[in-house]
C-alpha cells in the first residue's frame, strides 16, 4: 500500500498532476549504498550490502503575501538493497514562514538531532557518528520519547539574529511508552497530559559554530528523562575541529556520551578522525565503551561522493542495554565491534 501511494504521488508530480503549483515543488533525494564487513568479539563475522537512510521527497512553498509563505515537506525512506522492506516516512510537515522565522507541524526532526548532524561529516552514511557510538541515540529513531524525529510535534525556528538562532519543539498526544536513557523503555510507562519538549540555540559566524540543547520527556518523579548537550565546530578551511558533550538523567541513572573529531581536506578528498566515550552509571553499577572512527571521503562531484573507513566500539558485556553501538543483531557485545565500510553516496 505504501509503495502504491508513493508511486502515485511521484507520478502526479512528474506529470503535472499538481497543477500550477508544481513550479513551487522540488524533488530531492539521498541515495547511499555501502559494503560493510562487521566483526564482533565472541560473535559472528559478516559482509553485507546496506542502504543508509536512502530517501526521496518533495518540498515546496507558496507565497501568501506580506512576506508570509506556506511551506511543506514530505520525505520517504526506502531500502535500495532489499526490495521486500517497507517504505517508511521521515520528516512530514506543513507550516508557515516569514520574518518571524518558521512554525511547522507534523513529524519533525528535533533541534537536538539537527545540531548533531551539522558536526558529522559522515552523516547518513554507514560510518555516521550516531551509529558508531560518537553520538547518542537521541539523534536516531522516531516517536514520542525524545527520539531524533518527533511525532505529533510543533517546531519553531527563529530567524537569524547576526548568526544567533533559537529552536524549540513541543510534542502532543504522548500515547507511547517513554524511553529510558538511550533507548530502553523499562520502568517509564505512559503518563497522561505530560508531553515531551526541547529547546536549543546556535551561533554561527564565519567558520565558527556553537550550540546547546535541552530535552525533557515531560514525565514526573522517577519517570522524568532529561538530556542536555553542548557542542560545535571550527572550520579552518583545510582543517576542521568538531565535538560535543551529552548528559542524560532518569531516576538514579546518569549517562554521558562525548566525542572529539577533526578533518583535513585537500583536492576534493577529506580525511576524518573521531574518538568518543559513553558511560552509564546506575545503582547496580557502571557500563561504558570507547569508540573511534577513521574515514576518507572523496567528492567526485558536488552531489556524488565515495567513502571508505573503519569504526570500532570497545564495549563491556552490558553496554548494549544502553548503547546501540554495543548491540549487534540483538546481542550485547563484550569486547570490540569492528566495522569496515566502502560506500557511494549521491544527492539530488
């Protein structure tokens, strides 16, 4: 059903089925396929072809007069390597924009996630930081429990005040179980009329970017989950530095994830090295891991890139309960999780 709906919509746009409004509609997409060799201590070794958040979408606007415009975006994700998998939705929203900024309603990426993507040169590839342990799970997933993409959500983005911007989102109808720190829903049952929200700010000037974000699941007492982070990057042209620090609390548990990275670019090629660590402290003990990624990317054009790299997470046996980088095929890794990837990305 989802495939037929998407095919019909694409056909309508390309054939002019949206009438005179089609001039304001843009088709965009992201295609990424990689060959990934994964080696897990005490587990299986495997080589697979994977599609990395490949998607196609439509976005556009309509001028309403007096500086006001209607804006929209619909984005669909699919698996290029496995035709049997279903098409799923990504950001799907409608809103208004003007001198006041923009207000959007629907399913929308949070500011927390958006800022994290800005400092990851491998974002939406097989080696991205949120998959390799350099960024937390608040940058991934979709739902109403502080995932990276929020359902039933209103998001406001301010205009730029000399490089300073603010962002806020509020989620309605929280009818799902709330997540524990970084993914687990244990002990965090639904509470009525308690809705998640987040706020953030960024400043960008020249090659400098800094940001700060805060998330709250809207729950009370021991069920409250809060998270905050600070981060940024410094672009020196040929060289760049980036990183962020994250802290999340629920009940008596505290969890941190941080990473630092650097890039060096020359003649269309970029070399990236990142290192990070995650710690989960709770009444029963402590879980932790360290992670690092080394990768090279080459721009064959403005829209097409090839990349190759290696990422490793060194985990203790329990870390997979809290960190996705230490859970492979629903098994918590005890020791190293190694991944070598070669990929091709095209954007249109």
